[in-house]
């Protein structure tokens, strides 16, 4: 590795939310820079003004802050290589484009109609342009310029031979030059295209390693030729495999909205912790080469290396993310869990909100994401006249008649108690069980079935009695006694 300081960059376009793929690119750039004791640079690439979304830049800042991927240079904090917003760098791109015109690696293009050019002169995708203006005479060019005729500047691609570049993941990649179109570098409004601006900016900002998705591999030969045309050293490239989503029919395709939440903000909204998201995304295209999977951001910095980046496409698995998230939720202090869960309990019944300090102890070890909280407890409010066969339980040697007997015994015990705490309710259940010489399950089963109508609940009978309260619990038990006696 070169002795000069490693400098990576995250260069998103402010076009909306932070997609999972973009977040992974930022993460890998951050981890590599920090692992190598280098600099992580944030640059906003807003050359495509038509796609600019108001507020999107703030989303980028917020996401990096939330994930603790703190950049060393950027639009909001400055640095020695600013400005860090491409639209603010507009004047310099023309100078570099003209430099390429002068050394024969670019040319003025005055085409404006569909016959001569299959774009409007503004688009970045120009494949199929017939190179009408590639060999205009010097006199014709000067005449058009003097007349104020609009123009773009195009890269003059070699028409023969091959171009090879080396990628740190995919190795040497070679393309036929005749497959490369004369892409637009500078648009008619003076703004650079993405493909041109990122080369100029990466050079001027001394970027040593460019980490990006493998969809850019097809554009990299053009970048390589630009670096050669300027006589600049090419930064090392690290192309990342594509993140795929699982389709209902079992096939996979590039991760998109149809697969679920694909933005960082939506995952947070759905109740995933940012630490779990980052941990999981770090493993979507990189292998730590060890059995362990759970890592803090600091541990990821220590372990991350380019050699661990894999070519195989990654599949975004929500079940696996749930697994990670459950681990992080379980490791939270209970105080932090209660505080973090507040916005997720607003749709719980009031009696549960009032007892959330206790109910949260049942939830913390049972949920995989915070928006599971409401669905976890909704059965308490969906109580109906359930199938009475639920009172039958072979393990506890219970039939409906025995369950009725236990409920009839227990109703006055509950009616007469003034202490409706979990501790006292458990004591009452244990005392009755001892008196009757039952196993604890034989008493618990009809009580839990009676007040919830469920065979599985987050907590036992005493916990469910406590959450429902004395009045509602007795109402439900007496209703079950009535039904069982019929």
C-alpha cells in the first residue's frame, strides 16, 4: 500500500432518502479510512439539478451522525479541499474540460437535433451518438463559438484497442475501446456530468481509494481514460457487489421498495436499532473471516480490510436483521429500553401504557424490533368468547370440568385481595397450588386461558392478571365460569 495517507470519500447525490446500498458504500469507505488511520470525506454530488430533492442533503448529514460515521471533511465542517458541494465548484470544471479539448482528448459538440444526437445535450447517457462533431475543423468550431451556438464538451474515446483497469476486488478488467461512447463531460449550462465531475474532484481532493457499487464498473474505463488524458494518478477502485432482495417466488432481484423498507430512515421507523443495522449491513459484501457476527462500529474499524470484500451478491434478509436487532435490544439497559420504546407504545391501551415499566420487562426479551410491541400485546384487547377446548391440557391433566373448579375457587380469592401486584398474585397462585397439592402449571393454565383466551402469552397468569387489572380480570374469569358451567 502507498505510504501516503489513505483518503476515501462518500459522494451521494441529494435525491431523496438514504438507500441501504448507499449506506453500505458510506460504511465501507468510513471503515477502510479509519482502519488505515486515514480521512473520510463527504462530498455532495448535485450536478443533476433536475433530480435534486429539497432536504435530502440534511438527510445525508443526519444519517452519518446517527450511525456515528463522522466525516473528517465535508460541506458542513469544511476542510483543505473545499468546496465540498459540486455545484459550488462549477467554474473549475470548464477549465479542466477545455484542457482536454486542447490536448485532443475532448471536443466541442454543437449537435442539437435528434438526427445528429440522440440526447438533448444535457443527458449523461449518450450511447449511440454518431460523433458528428468529433472531427470538425478548427475554423468551423471557432465560427460556431463566435455565433454563440450552444455546445457540450465530449470525451474523445479511442476507436481501437482496449482499455484495462485494475480493481481491488474484481482484478484486471479489460474492455474494447470501440464499445465506449463519446460521453458528455460538460453540459451546455456549464455544469459537469457526474462522470466528469467525480474524476476531477477525486483528483483534486487527493482521494486514494474510490469505493462504490459494481454498477459503476462499466463506466470505470471512461474514468481511467480521463485520468490518463490529464496525466493524473488513478485512485484504487473497490467495487462492491449488488445487494439483492428476495422475491415472493423465491427468486432475487436488486433490492427495491417492493422488498420492504430499503432506506435507513424507514428501518429506524420500523424499530431497528442503528447499531444493529450497521452491524448487519457491514456483512452484506464483506467477510470478517471468523465465526463471530456481532461487532460494534469500533470493532468493525479494527477488522475491516479490502481483502474481505467479496464478489458474490448479497441478499438482504429481514429475518437475519431481526436476529441482529433482537441481540442488540436484549443488550440494552432496561432504562434505555423503556426510554427508546416510548414512541412505539403510543398506540397501546392506556392501562398498558400506565404499566409499561413492568410490561416492558416482558417485551424486551421477546421482540426483534420495536414496532413489534403493539402486535405483541394486542391480544389483550382482542378478547372474545374463545373455544372452551383451550381449557383442556393433557400435560397438566386438565379438562374443562377441572378448569371450571379452579376458576370457581380462585374468583373469590382474587375478589378479596387488595394487593394487585405481580408478586402478591404469584403468592396467591402458589398458596392455592400448595393447598390443592397441584403442580403450578395446573393452576396457571386455566387462569391464563381465562383472562387471555391464549395458550401462549408474554408472561404467565400472574403477569396477565396484573396487566389487565382487577376489574377486567374478574369480569373475564366470571364470564368463563358462566360459559363452562352451561
